[in-house]
C-alpha cells in the first residue's frame, strides 16, 4: 500500500465521522441550512421581491416563494449575466454553468463561492465513504480518469461560463493532479470522438485504477480500448482497475455489457451531481439508495408527482416525506436558486438515514393514454427481460406510436441497440411487456381494455445512438439520450437506423 492510499484510510475515517454527524441529525442540518439561506437571501434582489424579511418559518417561505423552473428564474439570471450583483445571492457568482435545456435552449446556472464546496466536497466524500466502508484504497495510488467536458471557460461575459464537469476539473486537488488522466490538453478537445481516441492513446499503457463518467460514454471508451488492443478485455489492459464511478443515468441497463467488456464485475459508486447542486451519493455497498447530502447549503422540498401539475400542489419538507412515494425534487440553495424545480423525480428508500433513488424526469415519461410510465419502470422491466432471455443492451429509448397504419391499436415502441442479435426477439418483447405491466397497473389496464396492443421492439443498427447524437450535435460530454418521450421527435430521428430484418 502506497503513502497516498495509507493516508486516505485515515482521511476517510475522519470524513465519515463528519458525515455521520449530519446524516444522524437530519432535522437539525435541514433547519440550519434553511436559516442560513434565508438570512443571506434577505440582502438580494430576489429576497426583496419576495419579502424575505417576513420569512421565519417554512410555512412563511411557501407563502412567499413559488415553485419555478428555469424560465421562471430566467429574468434574474439575465441580470446576473449582465454583471449585476446581489441578484439571487450576495455578490456575483464565481461561474455560470452552461447546460442544455429541453425548452429553454441553453441554461446558465449560477455557481457561487458558497455553493462550490457542495460540488467538490460531496464528490470527495463519496470516494472516502467507499474507502471507509470497503477498506479498499489502492486505487488512490494509481491513475484515475474522469471522462468529462472541456475545462476551458468562456470569459467573454463578466461571469466565466463553462460546463459543470469542466468547472469542477479546475478544482482537482494538487495531490491528485499527477494521478489524473487525461492530460489537460486532451481534456480541452471539443470534438468527442477525437477526444476519446486521444484518451485511448494516452491511457492504454497506464496503470488505470479508477474510471469515472456517464456509462454510455465510458462504454464507448472501453470499446475503443478493446479495438486498439486487438480485442483485449479491460482487465487485461488495466489489471489494477478496481473502481467505476458513475452518474447521470441508471447503470443497470449497461451492467451486462460492461462486465463483458471488462471481463469481471467491478465495484461501482453512484453519484447524483447536477448543475444545480450535488444532491446525493452512494455511501454504502450494502444498502440500497444514495445518501441525500445535507448540511451543504441546500434546503430541499418535495412535491408528489401525481399532484405536481395541480394549480397549488402541496410542498413537503424532508421531515414529512414518505417511503416509496415518487416526488418531484425542488431545491433552494446557496447559489441563489429558490423554489427551483430541477426536473428530477426521486423516491425515498430509507429515512434513517435519508436515502433516495432517482426514478426519472418529470418531463420524461409516456402518458399518451393516461399510463404515465416513468424511467424507473422501463429500466426495471428491461432488466427483467434480460434476466430471462439474456442479451446485452447498448442503449434504448421508448416512445408512443399513437396512430399506427392499417388501423392497428396504438402501442409503445422500444428502440433498442443490442450488442448481439437475440435468438428470439418476439419472446423477449413478450417478457418485456409482461414485466412492464407488473410495474405499471395503468399500462396493464390499457392492454386489458384493448386500448393498447403489446409493445413492439425496433432493433437498431450498430452505433445507432451515437450516430443520432452526432447528428443533433450532442455526442459525448454530459449529454444523455432520454429513456422516455411522450412524442415521436427522438423516435423519428432513430427511424433511419432501424434494422430491416
């Protein structure tokens, strides 16, 4: 064991003890965050506009601060972009994090001096929790790679602008800089495929031990490593590879493909970072769910998904949530986001401590017929079909076919790119449909009532999703293909890649 890994064990013990203080005292942590946020928010334009001087309790807060999405907060963001200070949070943000919006085009999320520790510290604590819980720290002595966006910032505005992963890359501590891959120059390459090829070139002969990124793009990296090495498994290329860190999407649909490419099952740590804040991370290899990050400048609110589109939905604080209920996640934080809907839906699987699973996006669902199928349901149905029939899924998405030809009943169309052809695609589809019916009773009722027919699978050509993402200028980085759409926009883009037989 090297010096870094030895020291990391003691650092992990300290960090875990510190984490347990707030995890075991969540009410105090939440109330403390709330008081500090309101105190600082009073001296801002937003605070003046929303009578923060009259806010003492959460009930007061709900009566003064409505729920907003990015469009609702955009007038304040535009004032920040113009260089105005004390708009949403005291002073001027350190950065504006640029991210893609589904309805707003590019979004610019403020990151402040007060909010940056949430992003940096939570990522660090996730790794330290793994070290403390597993006793394994040797990955610290080897090379680590973080597949991410370019760290180059746009300084044309008064506030520097960049992608979250690129901004965070500027905060890698000095003691890890020598371990970190790829080189700064390679990380700055904008074209994703050129960048991955260069990363392969730089890392193929290195002692890679930790690999991190969105699963779909790490999969591309693994496949190109395999091709460059003449077909070797990743464990043959990197025999000391011992930890995979990921976020952004559910890993389970990719797991079988990853294990085939790697040559064995590798321990994994899931993160839940967002531009708006680092929400949660996997703190245990034994317990289900991700530990909700508290005592970090975020006050959370929750709205039940079935009530979200009501005129005045009930808003719950952390102490009032229930287990196994789908909630829309609302945050208030020390970057100046107030009553902000980040678009994700979550479910609590534990309240001691508070652990969550991400169940989807409030805008990514299928409810063309009232079924309201969500991401968690299609992912678990797919896993059930794979368990029964085998098969490796590269990527998939689902869309409704509302008006099929020849007077057919409508159906859900699954666009799936398989690693290898299946022996019996119809049997796979039948099992997939049966599993989805068990996940969603509304879907079951629609099939029983002959409103819908059984789902259909459209098998896609090799690299179909990569080619589609390239065609819309979103290949690589933090971009992800939505699992679900309530329209045919993505489906129409994938149709040219459907296999003919």
